[in-house]
């Protein structure tokens, strides 16, 4: 259902029934290290080059998420996926073997939000019973794509962030078969709703009850080493738009979690929100700040890359929602829209942010049907 | 509604209510030259560099498509858009001023099919009353991104294609308000259905009655100068999957129109289809072959680039469908998934193809409601 200017509230909130995180060695040494499903000790994953390594991260995360959802690849109807590299080559070579229809996406580091939004739209509408949304990044492929050769050992300003090596993947499953109004097909089979409920109970991590899709926001910043500042206006815009569209505010959420603003971007976001009389200081968290220990890991402002928010989601955010510690979270991956061509041509660095509303699924919903927002 | 393995038949087929094509000078000199809405005489469009020129193509095409649909930018809820450049910079800088929520897409030269598929899903499901799908390419930005500096004047093999300079954009509008079953919201207002019908009659070019989403197909070809051969297996797979999913064959279509296989790819596609006992020779057309006169324009195997199929669609295919000359068309933009990094690392060039079923809207449908496939 359309909500306001840019949001959707799902009538049949898609369920996240499996999530996997595959992380690099540095990420494994950080504060969330023991939460990841797999921590690779060799950041090349035994491959010939960094790009193949990133593809391997995707393949492992996709296969593990499907396995954890108790499914096989044949159960997944559509893939929604992307990465940071030119022409999405990590995705093209990472997901080929799955042989599943693919929608390739580019939203810079906001890609996980975009992939979950489109996946949830497809599942809620009944186009797909199950789909897989994922995003990856790799420190070494990103440095090669955007900055300097690793061996050059360039110095980084304190505003810079560290591109995370990792891939996060989630399996979205329809809640239509679980006694919800509007059930398609399944309603004719006696016991189908009951069997669907039993099938997903225990593996449901969260439901996606709505989304807020971001637009391109450009405040004219040109420093590609300060992406937190470049993305903060986009994060602000999407969060504020979410508040407007759903007619609520920060008090509606246990956490509002941005993708990779880092410390510099966080300060700017809080300032922008304060000007609109919203206080984010009690509810805001940033995946880039959580992923590393900046004091000991030399990551400066924090982590970044599509993989940053994707692995923090799979390993840390979703389990907290499943446990009911957080009842409702606004997950807002943030992307900086630049390429070496654009910044060498003197362009600014616009941002984009895609919001996804994640909610805890109460036990009673397995009996009575998954509730939509406002039910 | 899900159809078979990878297809959807829309219950409320979205209507294409506006289409625009902005083409470069060489495209303007080709066989379709007088069909384009705008032919740019200066391929730099008065901008400082080629990338800004491509962004300007997008901006012009988007604004013109919206205008031709009798709308303003505020009427468009979501954008689905992409281009060939690393990190989609033509799109980021081309669509920023529209200030419309954006889903950035990368499907190489199949992007127009991907953008129309996702746009149609959003409109059919009722998430969006109207959205805009577009894709662009520019000869000079693509040469810089993928090949050699223009001034180098490199020779090209006969299997190579010429990246089209152009942007095609279409406005998709919901048919839910037009007396269709399942009308949301509008049904409560007396006369709303009648007014919706009158509003779109005359500007409806076609309806999108279904889609078939492609998977990545790799036959191991490594020649980046023969993209037609690299993409032909993907085109074959999507067309064949469409036949399987809808339980029909080439006789169901007046035209099956691929994106940019060119002459080499076309031969391969026909051969593959013949092995499955399908004869495409009477119904197949390729946008890349139609766009240029290869004898006089030095374009070798044909045209390519996301913009190739997008401008041929807007200028030539849709008007033929609107006029009823073609009643049903399978539009299959095709993409080659490669980057300079992937082919310099010795990777193959996989392909992907996204199918969109376009149908003529009969006069009686404006009175009785837009028919879905099989109605």
C-alpha cells in the first residue's frame, strides 16, 4: 500500500527466514567478529585475484542464507543483488552458478536497502514466494576501483572510512500462506496455512513491514575521502521522509540504523535532525561505527561499502530483532554516488539512502497471521 | 501472477502512456533518424565532457516522456533507471534534479528490460500509480569506459558493435483505475474510472502484460569485441523460458525483438532456437540491426548499449504497437556482463536478457477495462 510520498506499507509483510554473513579477517577481529557465520582468514579466499574473492564471498553468503532458511536454490525465484564495482562484476561472477533470475542493482553502499526493498515488493505482491537479497564489498577491490594500489600505502584522512570485506544475504519468504488475508493459491489446500506456519516458525528473524525509497541528494560536497558527510544529507532525507509518510517519529523505533555514515556523518545527521526537532541521539546506530574498533583497527571514521551494512544486518541486527530486544528498527543503508571518472571531472558526491522497516514477529502471529503495520 | 519458472503475467497490465527518445547525430543519420523525438547535432550537448552529455540525454528524455504523458514530475512516484558506466554516474547526475525516489539498476545493455520489468511490477501491484523507466548509453563514454581513447582511432573487428548515443524513457501508468477488477481507492469516487479512461485514451502506446526475467548465462566466450555472440545464449534462454512459462511459441508474437545482438548474435540465436524446433526467421528483429545502415555507417555488426534498444523501443516499436500493426511483441534487451577489470583478468563475458511482453490496447479496453493475458 502506498504511504505518503515515497513509502510502502506491506499488506503481507515478507518474512526474513534466513540470513548469512561472510566477513573478512579484519572484520573478524572487530567487535562483531564472533557473530559472523564465516570469517575468512585469507582475504583472497584462495582465488587468483581480489574480484574473484569478492565473487566467492557472494556465492558463500547466498548458499549459506538459503541453507539456513532450510531451502535449496531451486526454491528461490528471484535474486536482487549488487556490489560496488564497475559493471557489477563481483555479482555477475558470484551468482552465475545459482542459475536464478537476477535483477542487478547499483545503489553504492545503499544497495542492501535497495535489494531488500525490491525483494520485499516482489514477495508482498505475490510475484515471488521466496527471493534472495544480497550485497557485497571487498576492501581490496574497492581500493583498486576507487583509490590507490594497495602497495602504494597511501595515507588516509581521519574522515575516511574503511571498505568492509564481506557479504550479507537474506532470504525473504511470503507471509501470504500463513493465514493472512489475501492468501493466494494456498487457501484452497486444507492445512496449508498451518503447515506454512510450522515451516517458518523458529527460522523467522524479522518481518519487513514497509520501505521508504530514497532520492538522490546532493549538498555539493566534493571530498571523496569524506563520504560520511556526503551521505548524511541523504540519510537525513530518507529518515525524515519515513517520519512524514508514516506520520510518526524516532519514538516509533527502538533503533534507527544507518549504513556507513561513520563518526563524521553521524554528527551531521544528528545536527540535521535536530533542526527538524528530532533527537536521534538515543536511537541512532551506524553499522560503520559498530563494525570496527577505530582505536585499535586504524579504520578512522568507521566502516563502509555495501557489505558493511549487509553483514551487520545479518549477524547483529536481525538476531536482536528475532529475540525481541528490538521490536522495530529502521534500517537505512546509505550510498555515495561517485566514480573515479566523476570526481576526476570535478563533480560533487551525491548520496542516496534506502529505508527498510524491520519488525519483531510475535509468537501469536504464527497462529493468527502476520500483522501488517496498523493492523 | 507467477507464471512458470521466471515469468509474471500482470493482473492489471501497466500502460505505457508516454515515451521519449533522444538520440545522437549518428543515430539521427540512420534509418530510424526521422522517428526520434530529438536528434542532438552536438554529441556533447554543450557540456564539458561526455559523461555530462550522457546525463543530459537522460534528463531530456525523462522530462519529455513525462510531458508527452501529460504529466509533471510530481506525478511520478518512482524511477527505475541505469546506464553502462561504472557506478552509474550518467544516471546519478542525470536524474538528480527530478527529485524522485530512484532504484538504480545495472543490467548492461539489458537495463531497459530490467527497468520496465521492475516498473511494471511496482505499478501492477499498486505500489506506484505512475513510474518512469529509462536507460541510456553514449558512444564516447562507453569507448572511454570499456575500450580505447577516441583519438587513438583503433580498428574494430567486423563482429564488433557501435555503442548507441541515446536515451529512451517510458512512463508506466496503472490500469487499476480504469474499471479493472481490484481497483484500489479510485473505486470509491463516482466517475473516477471513466475519468481515468478518458485521461489515458489517445496517449496509451501499449500495455505490459507480462515479463520473463533472465539469469546469467555464460558459454565461456572471451572476446569482448564480439558481444553479440556473448549475449545470444542469454537471449535464447530468456525467449525459450518465456515460451515454456506461458506455454506458447513464436507464433504468439508478431515480433520478437532483441536488444543488440547484431548480425553475428542474430545468426547464433536463430541457430539455438532451431535446435529446439523454433523458427525465429519470420518474427525476429534486433534493435542493433535496425538502428544503423551498416553499409554506409561503418557500424559493422550493428548497434549496442542500453540506449540502443531504449530509443528503438520509444521511437519505432511502441508506435507500431499503438497503431495495431503489431498486436503482441516480446521485447528482449540483452546485456554483456563485463568490465575492463574482468576481461583483463581473463574472465569470460556472460550475458543476461530481460523479456517484456508488450501488447496493443484495443479501443474496447478503454470502455471495458484493460485485459490481462488470458482474460
